[in-house]
C-alpha cells in the first residue's frame, strides 16, 4: 500500500483505500482499477492524493513510503556505535533480517507489477483502456 | 556541569509556560484539572472556545494513532473516548511544536511515529487504554523542543556537538548541559500537571529499567522510540539508533517475533500518520 500524489497515478493501479471527498462521501471504492479517464476525473474533482496497492512509485526521501531494501542497508549506520556490544549486535542482525525478508517480498511484488505492465493486455482488458490508447 | 547552569536552564525552560504563543486554554485546563468537580462539559467548553486549537485537536484524535480514525466528531466526544489526560497531552504537544517552525518538523514526525508505535506496542502487550501510551510517546521528546525554543544558543551547541563528536543527541545534551531532555521532560510534566504515569514515561524513556512506579509505560515509550528510529521516520536529532534495553522487552514479555508484528503494523500506519501535519 502506498499513498501517492494523483500526478503519479497510472492506469492499471488499484486502489488500496476508497477515495473519499472532504465531506466524507466515497467517490471510488477500494479495489477499483484506475484508468486514464478515472484519473482525469479525480484530478477534476481536486483529489490530490490516493492510496494504491503495492508500492508502484519510487519517491525520494525517507519517511512514509518504506523501502525495505534501503532500511536494511541503513542498519550498519544506525548501529555503528554498538559494534562491540553483543546484545546490540544481535538486535541489529535480527532487524536487518526482518528488513531483508520484507525487501525480498517488496521486490517480488514490484516485479509482478512490472510484468503486468509490459505484457500485452489480451485477457480481460477493459474496453475503456483500448479505446483511449493511441497506436 | 555545575548547579548554577542547571538552575538557570531550569528557570528559562519553565518560562515556556508564560509565552504568549501558548494558548490561554492550557492554563485554564491546568487549573480545571485541580478541581475534582470539573465536568467534562466544562472542560470541552474551554477547549472549544479556541477554534484553531479545537480543529487541530480534532485532526489529531481522528488520526489512526489513537485508535478511533475518523470517528470523533467533537471535543466532548474526544473527552469521553480518550479522557482528559490524553487530550491535554495533545494540546500541550501541538501548542509547543507550533512554536517551532520548519527546522524541527522532523522531530514532530519522530514524535507522531513514536506515538503510533506506542499505541501498537501497548495493545500487543495487552495493556488497557493504549491511547495513554500513545500520548506519552507523543510527548517523549518535548524537552528537546522547549530547549530549542527557550535556549537557542545551547540548542545550537548541542546540534554541533552531535556532529563534531559523533554523539547521539542525548549524549550531546549531557556533554553541553550536564543533563538531558529526560530531566527537562520531568520539569515540564510537573509544571503542566501531567499524570504521574505519563510524567515518569517522559522522564525515563532512555532508562526504563530505572522507572520506579510506571515501568510498563516507560518501557513502551523506550521501545517505541527505538523502533521509530529504526524506520527513520522523522528525525530525532541524530542518525543513530538508541540502545535497546533488554529489560524493556522482558518487562513487556516480548520476543523478537513480537517486534516483527509491531513493525508490520507501524509500516502500515506510517502511511496515514505522515498526513497529520499542521
Ligand atoms: Fe528521547
Ligand atoms: Fe525520541
């Protein structure tokens, strides 16, 4: 799950959270797949952020969009003071292992997303999509 | 360092309560707190009078940090669900952080992240009223903010010591002032009449094994601070991890696998929490 600015939304992404207007009205349900026309509609409605499934966008800076591979690499920096401390070394290695597993899962998901994008959309492609793509 | 410096620093720190930027509401609330007959209606009325503050408080209590996302519609409602202590903690932290401009935005995020982690940890440990743990997490580094506001010169010295001596912020504070924000937290908490459990957690989050009366809450905040640094969500003033006291895990009856679960939940919630800005 990743919260992204609407400018980075692309057709094929799926909503991980419903899109809700300020007053609380739901505009689009969770699980819905975005198309170019839906994205344009959201932009018109001044929705500036949406939450989509997976982690499709690489955004700079630390913070909310946790990139586990990066976390894993940071462990040796964060624990640099405690290289001699048995307990803290154990903690560090355990935490690095946690992020490693998460990073692997994240990478696998990303690969799956990418292969979905490059594959020609023959099975169950939405009509809307073919109508709007120019050759 | 010497007693004189400590007395001067303490005096200057506690003057923060007189700053005109702090809402007058806070003073009224502190005195209402002393009155055992004060009703929640009376308290809600005092808070609601300050519309800017009420809006901020409502935004905060509706974040996932306190466990009722998007479901609290009024101050009165928040008082019933979260209690007076939690609300007062939120008012203190938002007001104090408000005085800081952008330079300390990272510490605000660090505090929000810690509050989130504390709620998750407290629930996993099976403690009642996890929102009280969350607000203790929110307030845990308040002493750093107040030092920066009241004693900008000392603050600058601390920041440059972090760099030049490769120290953690906490060590640098002790290097410069002779004591850390844990001590300052204790002064502030007493000054604002915060309840003893939150006060001790604020004062003991770097040494939870020394907590006398409220060890569980001190351990929750200690672990929350450790984990939020691990994710580097926000910025606590240095780029090192804090020492994780094994006693804290023992106190909470946590195994390493419990930490995995807590971290999973933290990652999920950080996406939402990063939105709680002013
Ligand atoms: Fe701290
Ligand atoms: Fe901290």
